[in-house]
């Protein structure tokens, strides 16, 4: 879960509109493992490509 540590460290750098993304991921890490990128995108109200970019940036 190293990515959670990275997100926690960099949370202040996220724009206000995007802060809900790492917060949701941190609070729901176990549930997210069961979701597809499409399902996660729908929950976070972002595009599937944004989910992929976010994951690749970790």
C-alpha cells in the first residue's frame, strides 16, 4: 500500500476539486480492489482515462 503513503504525502498538492479522489481511495482502499477502473471512475465522477493516469502516477 505504498501508493497510499504517497497520496497522503502529496494530498496538499492536489487541486481542491481533486482532493476527494485520494481521500476516497484512502478511506475505501479495500473496497477499491474489487472495482474496475470504469466503476471507480463512475464513483469519483471522473473519466476512466483519468483513473488510469492517476494509478500510473503512483
